């Protein structure tokens, strides 16, 4: 039984989606970031955190990689060229989509008011549009990394949805067509039902 710390509206969504994909049992502890429940298991107070066998793993990408390797699902095997490419795409998504969205969030509501620079958001929106256009150019199939869905697709589609809720410009037909069948997956829909 896994424990997932974090509200489903945060990056904990990715972990819940993964757990639904692999059909693992889990308990959701929807504690807010920096709450005592979270700082007890992750000193930074950030979510998600995965509780497993008495240990606690932080960072959504690390958690997805762990679950993928452990359950042999949604990943190419470690040590293969396909896996190296999958890891590279995963890091690219974290650099070019996640980090841009997170910087905007920090300057909107995360940082102390006096440390926010809301004007940076215009530049971040431009950057996001450029990065998604570039990402679309590398899509030539159903998934980002070969003919099977991987954790990179979970992170990508989560970021695309995050962009919509953050009111980032995202009008790219290739990415819309790519994301649609992935969003239709039963595992995604089950988590979505919890969020809405
Ligand atoms: N790279 C980390 C980022 C974790 C993170 O920043 N989580 C946010 C919620 S989505 C949070 O807990 N923020 C609280 C804070 O920054 O103090 C991941 O992917 O899990």
C-alpha cells in the first residue's frame, strides 16, 4: 500500500495518475504543502511525497521513475538507449514546461508578496509558447517516446493541463491531438474525477 501526500490539484496528480495506470493500492493524504503532515515526511514541505515501506520519496519525476521501474510499466528498461532518450525527454519537459509554469506560479501566489515580480509572466508565456511549438515538432506518433506510453507522457499532459488552468497561451493543434487520447484514458479520468 502506497501513501501519497499532496492535494490532487498539485503535482501529486501525476503520482495518482501513475498509480491508477499500474493498478496499485494507495492511500491519499491530501495535506497542503508545508503543512505539518508534509514537513514530517519531506523537510522542504513540498508535495508530492510517496510513502513506501516506511521510506518517503519526494519529487514527482523521481516518484514516477521509481514506480515505473518497480512495476515495469510506462517506461523503457533502465540501461537501454530508449530509456536514455526517455529520460532526456523527461528532463526537457521539466526544464521547458514545468519550470516555466512553476516560475509563473511562484510569482503569482507562492513567493511572499514583496518578492513577487508579476511582470515576469509575460516573458514566461512567450517562452512557454516557443517551447511547446518546439515540442510539437518532435511528435511523430501517439506518444513522446516510441510506440508505448511512458512517464514522459504523464508529465507532458499534466503540464499542458496546468498551462490551461494557469491561462498560458496554448493553441497548438499537434499537441491538442496528441493529448486528447491520453486524457481519455480511464486512469486519467479516475483522478480527474477526484479533482473536479
Ligand atoms: N520538482 C518537484 C516540485 C515540488 C513542488 O514545488 N511542489 C509544489 C506543489 S505542486 C509545492 O509543494 N510547493 C510548495 C513550496 O514551494 O513551498 C516535483 O516535481 O515534485
